[in-house]
C-alpha cells in the first residue's frame, strides 16, 4: 500500500516489511524497504519499548542498564554471525566492510522481528561515519535506510543524492532513492530514479520499480499486466518471485480485483512466509472483503509485529473473538509506550486503531492529519479520508483528495471515498 518495495538479495544481475515502500515495505512503507547484494536491507513496523510489570514504559537510569534481552536463540546462525562481526568490529571499529555487514544483518533483523532496537544496533555499527557527509558509499546507503525507517526522509534523500554520485552503478542506491521520493509524493523524480535499473539490475527489479509508481499514478492495470508478464520468466524457487508476486498482488488490488489479489498474496507467502508486508496486505484485503474470520489463522503467533497485531485486533473485534480484548490492550500499551519515548512513527496505524477499534473518529482524524504531514502514500490518503468522514469533517480530507486527484490513483476504494467527500463538501 505504499511505493516501490525492496527486492530480496538485490544484486547486480546479471533488496514490507518495505515496499511500497509503504510499505514500503513500507512501510516504508515502509515502510518501506531497500535491498543490497548479499543481504536484505528492510525496515518498518515498530515494536513498543520495554515495559515494567504494570504496563508503564521503563526508563533506564543510565546507559549501562539492560533494558531487555532480545529473544533470539544463542545457536541461531544469525546470532553467531552477529557476534563474530561485533568481535571483528571491536578490534577495528573503522573496518567499513565489517561494519556494513553487521549493519545489514541488524536491519534485516529489524524487518523480521519488527524490533526497532536492531536499527539502533545498525546505527551503532556505523558510528565512526554517522555524521560524515563524505562517508563511503556503503555507509551512505545504510544510513539512508535507517533514516528513512525513522521517517527522516529528507536526511535519507541527502545521503542518497551523495551516493548516486559516488556509486552510480549500485542498483540499491537508485531503488532506495525511488522509494524515498515516492513516499514524499515526488513520483516523476522517483520514476527517473528507476531508469538506471534497467541497465544495472535484474529485469524484474527495474520492472517492479516502474510498476509500483505507475500503480500509484493511475495505471495499475497496465503495470500489473507488465509485471505479470515479467514474472513468467522467473523460476518458482527464485526468492525474487515472491517479492514480485507481492507487488503484483497490490497492483491487482488497486485495479479492483480483490479475489485475485488475495490469491497472489497467498502464493507469495508460500515462498516467503516471513514477509510481514505481504501478510499484512492479505489481512487488509480479507478484512475489507468481509472475511475477517480468515485473519486470526493468518496472523496468530505473529503478535510481535505491531502492524500485524493491529490487523489481528481489528479482525478479532469484528468477529467477536475471545482474544480481542487482550490484543487491544496490548496494542494500546504499545502506542502509549511509543509516545512515552517520543516515537511519532505510528501515526497511520494509531489513527486506524482509534477509528476502527476505539471508535473515536475525532482523535483518529488528528492522528491522520499529523501523519499526512510526514508521508503521502495511498494508505495515508485512505485513513485521512476515512477519519474525516467519520468525524463529519469532510473538508479535513482535502489534502488527500487533492493528492488522489493529481496522481490519478484509481483504487476503487479511494475513488469512492474521494467522490463521497467531494459530494459532501459541495
């Protein structure tokens, strides 16, 4: 529901969580995601910070306090690799190659666990160059990825503009730049950033980059057909296929064919069951199509991810499931914890929580309006329109209506919302 999403293991050929990006993944989506040769660089949905026994946020007294031990098995190969890289980095903190590998690993873990602390670990690996405007290209790209995951899109774009000068043949630079520009609503520039990919990246990567932007700018059916044709040449076992299927599912949904979009998303999940972005997409489609009962089996056991927990709570609330109240309390606590630590990255999700679950459209509208000041993606437009209508303030959705009109976005859901708002404002 965002803009160009990351490709897994994006390599010179010969990367939702993100994405659209929002979304990208994200959610860039991020939101939205970027990928590099040798490892996925992804980001998005954030998890609440540690809480003490009564649910209040815990604030450590000093930097030496242990906030929480991450739930990763000590024998996990990724854990062992991270430990090995940390040892190497401790002996030589300015080893760019080791620092970049560790940062990539932590960013990938941020995607898979939905724990933003991994982004902090990634940043820690890059400390020697964090404030260096002339940092090496790998650092610029990783720094941009971390910054965009924290919604510092302007900072991320600044790093990427430098990176395209020093590493013009790195496909990750151009794809990540396209993602950031799309989140900012600068679609013409995003499309230009896709163009070099046809020369330096796999054909599927270039096609997805362009198709994602075309989908937002009113050409989803044509983009879907072009991407479907490209996927015919991708082997079933290729991890890129799952990514392409996920993007195709979203384009198909924007074209108005929800049953086919659900089928494509489910097929993508059979190849990549840990893709939280695609799982969230399938859950959203099921909820929208009156199939909320299908969501708990889809999302159960994945409550660590805030975005998935939100959709699980919405579905359970809709069908009156026994676990709804507990999941709603947990979700509310996570939003409270995010605010307590100054995290304002959950605006879209929290607006949906207050509109759909708490049934407080006025508060939801305030959150949706604040979120719109940061990012302009289809999901941001939809929540702003929905909350404005729910609060009986259709005029408050004018920025989203203008965005939809100017981009030509043709998702039937948003078209219907836009027309309803235009009718009520007249």
